């Protein structure tokens, strides 16, 4: 083995060893502060959305029921009321399913 090959192998080995050593020490201490702030912001937004979604779904279902009850036989208002009820229940179920999926992913990651 000549000197150039030896220095090349030694330099590459040292560089790889140094890269793995520095990356473990510099990035192994936890998340940066900005990542923690973003995560907490998304968690608070998710909490607010869940708090707002329940009363909003209740109001939408209530208005759909009242629209059906006070339609006085008008088929268009009955169909509209049914669409409002179905849409609001579907939207609320979708929001709850998203929360469930995100919680499952978060428990798998952390």
C-alpha cells in the first residue's frame, strides 16, 4: 500500500468517525426550542378546534332539525335540512377521526 492510498483511507475513516461522533453529540440532546414551540402551538390549535367543533356541530344539527320541522311540507327545505344534518355529522366525525389518527401516530413516534 503506498502512502497516498494510506492517507486517503486514513482521512476517509477519520472523517466518517468524526462525522458520526459529532452528529451524535450535537443532535442527540433533544429538539431545538423552535420545534418545541411549533409543536406546542399545533397542540393548542388542535385543542381549540376540538373545543369549537362540538358546539358548532350541535348548532348545525339543531338548525337542520328546525329547518325540517318548520318546513311546512316544502320538499326543498326538507332536503336542505337533511343535507345540513348529514354534512355536520360527517364533518364532526371527520374531525374526531383526525384527532384519533394524530394521537395514534404521536403515541407510535414518542
